[in-house]
C-alpha cells in the first residue's frame, strides 16, 4: 500500500515538473484524518502552476487512451492507460482521485484513500520487510486476462511488488507463452476464467497435459468474478491450486503469493 502511494505520487510530481515551466511552482501536500470506523482518511495532493488542461480534456482525463497535446501527455505514453489505471486501483482500494485544472493556470491532483490502521501497519511491515518482497524480486510470472485495462492493472500491481510479469490476452496465448518458456522461467500463472479463444479451464488443462518440464508443478491460480464454492471446485478440477475473486483483493493476493512462490 505504501509503495503504491509513493509510486503514484512520484508519478504525479514527475508529471507536474514536466509541464511546469521554469520559475513555476509545485507543491505536495499530505493529510491523515481519523475516521469513526477505525480507519484513517489519507489525502495526498500535487498542485502545480504549469500549463494545465482544457475543460473538455479534464472531463475525459481518466478514460483509457485519452491524450492532449498541450498537457498531461506524460501519463499516456505507451498503452495510454496511465491515469485510467491509477483511477481503477484507487477505486479498488475504496478511494478516489480527482483533478482541478484550467488551461494555462496549472493543475491540482487529489488522491484520497480510507485505510484501516491494521492495513497501514501491515503495509509498513511489508514495505520495510521484506520477506515477501525479497522472495518475489526478480521472479517471473504469467498474468492472463482478456480485458486490456484489467490486464494493465494486474501487471502494474504485481510489478510494484518486485515481480517480472509477462501477460497474455487469452488462454491460447497463455499456453503458447508457457510452452515457449524455458524450464523454471515462470514461478506462477494467474489465469482468468472467462476469455475468448480459449477459457482458463481449458488453458490450464492444456498446460498440465503439455510436455513442458514445469507442466505438472507450476502453480496456477484462477482469477474470476465468480467466487462461489462451485466455481472454486471447477478451478481445482481443471488443475489449478487456488481461486481468487475479482476485483483483486490485496490481502488475498499477498497470501496467495506467500503460499505459492517459495
């Protein structure tokens, strides 16, 4: 959690620096307020006096693939999903992100997250500690998801935890990526269930039946919006070791990584 906040605040600051001319100003603010339910509302904001953005673009800023020549394009290199990913990650954590901006008058990004005290303490422990971090660093996994935005979010989360992540857009592509890989290349596979071309169950069966040296031993974990016991049994019957519900819960994700990556 702490790494997540640091990563995106630094991105916001970097972006502000890019679009604030010499002589301008950039301010970073932080506030933590206790809430009635044992949580703290953490608010972070980055305010700059840079080029700003038009009202029309500001309204579309958090949509995938949105760009504007005059400002904020630093978040949209590559896939064009930067701020869309931030927004989805923040909402998964129960928070929100907003922006106030005028063309030529700068921008203010505000990030708000309600964090339980226990979660904040655990996040501090993990970010300092590091048994899990050191275990994951440099290990490669395969993340299989047909939805582009969900795929980018999952890859981003896992990379922040120190993992090297390859991705595939359907079961067929996942099987092909696995079969091409060298022995020991992948430590784990996250497998979406409902996908075009080949679903996650069939892809898992193909992997288990392949002649690859890791076919029988590599951990495969299902990712599915359906989290009933029957769905979990189907995953196990197909040859998977576990079943995680979507959207991804960070606590459950951490437990799964601890259990299956040694």
